[in-house]
């Protein structure tokens, strides 16, 4: 038990680097899918008519449905 309290705590979140698949720019945040597709908020806004219907968006690569969280 004492050996566990001596170990430094690790953060569960890892620092991610994103690259938008539309504009090909490195971003601090992108909406992403498990298949690897990533889209930045700017490109998402431009393409919202084709990939979103409100609270959900559909990945254009694999067609999975994601909640906007």
C-alpha cells in the first residue's frame, strides 16, 4: 500500500495534436472519429450542411454517428 502512495500521479488525458483532414492545418482542437477522421471547427462550420443535423454529426469516411459533446 505504501508503494502506491509514493508513485507520482499520472494524468489520464494525453496531449493530442490534431490535423484537420479538410484544410490540412495543425489545430489545437478537432472533432474526431475513431476511424481517424478529424475536422476543425472552422471547416465543420463550412461543411455543416452535409455532415450534421443538429446535435449529431456523421463521419464522411466511415458514416459513424457522433454526438456533439
